[in-house]
C-alpha cells in the first residue's frame, strides 16, 4: 500500500469554499486517488481552527464540514501560525514555532509512515515542518508553488494592493506592504467562534443554521477593529522579512526532494529568487476540466461572419487579476473597435464604483453580460458563445484555474505576459504586456482584423493535462515508478 499525505491551510471540503484553485486541485487529487485501491491519501490542514480558551496545538480528525472522506481528513487546532498568510503577516512563528512543529511530527508518527508528503502550501505551519526527513528519511518531501508564500509574506508579490513587487528592498518594502495589519487577537477569536459553531453544525450547509451563522459573522465583522497600522520602518523589522525569505528558501533547498512549479514562468521566478535549479521542476497541474477538450472543437476563424468578437472574463473583480485594467482598456478602446466587441463577465459583484463602470461600459460595446459568479457545472452554457477568453493579470499568477477552464473548451486565450496562463496557448500573438493599454488595444485590433491564425494557434497550444497524466507525473516525484 502506497501512502501520501497532502497538506494545505484549509480543508479541501471547506463549506466556506476557501482556498480558491488550490482547494479545487486538492479535491481533484483526492477523487483521482480514490480510484486506485493500492494508494491511500490522507489530508492535513492547519491555521484556521482554534479553541475559545487558548490552548496548546493539537491534531485531530476534522470534526466539521461534510462527512465525505471523514476518516482521512485531519487538522491541527491552535496552530502557532494563523492562515491564510495575511492573518500572520510578519509573524516570526512562520519560521519557528516549536509547539506546532512538535504537533505536526506527532501527527506523522501516529498516522504514518508516508511514502510522500506533498505540501500545497506552508500557510498555517512553521517552516521547520519541512525537515521531516530527519525523522523519516525514506519519505519523499514535495513542495508545490501555487503561490509565492516562501518568497512573499502576503503570497502574491503584489505591493500595497496596487502593483507587482520586483524588489523587496532588503525587507523594507514588506514593512509597508499591507495597508492595514490585521489584529491577530481578533482574528484568532473569530476563528475560535467559527470553529465552535462549525463543530456544532452551525456553519454554511450545516443543519439549516446558515442564516444564524451568516448573521453572527456579519455582526462580528462590524464590531471588530479595522486593524492595526503597519509599524514604522526600522532596520529590525526589515531584517525580520529578509531573514524570513532567506530561511524559507534555504529550508526548501535543504529539505525538499523537489519544488514543483505549476508553469515554466513560476520555475524561472523561483530560480531567480534562490530555489536551486535542480530542485525546481515544472509540473503542470491536472484538472477534471480537461475532459472538455476531447468533446469540443476549436472555434472558427475570428472574427465571426458578423465581424464581432465575444470576450469572456472569469474570476474576481480584483486589481491584481487585471479586472480594473480591463475596464480601463475597454473604456479607452477606439469606438469603431469597441462597437464590435461583446463582453461576458462572470465574477461576484464588486464595489459600487466597479459596477457603475461596468454598466457604463455596456453602452460602448456591442453587448455586455454580467453573471454574479459561476459554477463549474454551468461553464459549458456560460462559454458556449464566447470567442476569446481574457486573462489580463497584473501579478505573476502561477496558473489561473479560469485560464484552464476556458482553454479546455477550445477557447483561445488573450493573456498578459505575467504568470503561467500564456503557456497554454503558447502563441506570442495572443500575449500583451501586463498593464499596457496600447498593447492590449493592438491585440484586439489584430483579432478583429482576422490577422491571428486560429488554426496555427491550436497547432502550438498545449493540451490540458488530465488528472491521470498529472498523477503519473506526481508518481515519478513520489518515487512510485
């Protein structure tokens, strides 16, 4: 029997649907491994469950959420490192918290041994947990870079929620990166209340108590302090962040068999920040969405017979995802081009200003559709009339799930030159400089003029990775083949 332990900060069956694309990926992994009786997969989360009365860290079988996979889902309660990363920003416990480390290694002794331990993240755990080969030398240790947490304490190299960070200035940039530092005491209390309620079944999806849970959490959010201001700059605080980065990188290089990078762009960035080239290996994630590739066909020549294009933006109304850049670019697009575009936006409603701008944009375009979010079950219908997917990210987005979802349905992608989305289409003519409105306009003009050969696009595009293919690749890293 082969055994593998997966680690992430939040349960992959979390009823609040936290964890974004990583949770989707983890659910897919667990479902795929359930098909192979010779493999046992176990999952551990950490950093969000706490007791109302502060106590030492402990591990337990996950007591809340759905009953699915209950026997193989565990969590550390009262971790010394809160998750996600913003909740423990600048906390030295991220690089050392002996009590949490001892709890993690006790969990390994009690539930192991494991052939492989696959860390999807370190949020919620101190870095020394990676040193597990010191007690389990035969275990393969893998760390997957879904974000940049080991390098960046707020995970996405996005400075002050407004621009990509290329230089942390010896840690000084980190001191002033977050507009507000969250009050850890308040967050821990909120997590403790939520944990107690969820264990009683009072949680999203739990025994009909959804309204009570939502009302209680809204009340708590209104009563809690907005946050504490970031501390003044000093050599000591800057040194703390510089030390954090150095320790994280050194620990990955010293104790991981491989640092798995979900795209070539991520690998290049990781090596640039100090990950040893022999450790950093591209491992493109698999997805259940890949099955759509076999049952769909490339769209015809673009634009269509009526001379128009339908673009789609999926995801979040966030600056780092490029949503506001997209608004800027379409608002300033020459009118003759704008009148030949339709836009589908599938994203949860944003702030009032964003919604006003989006509505006004509809007057400039040939058509505008906004959906308040979307489900994976509805993707086929949502994307049925879409000609081009737009992924205008302004940060080094490792490999957006939304890009894979559209690509798997043979929708060509117009992407920025940051992150891994551009590697799916593998077509320089469909890539624009991130944040460059003029370059975006030039790509739109080329599409509307029919100057981009879609047959050639799909000849060079990378087929999406199936879950079976991905598990075979992981098996190589786990030492199973």
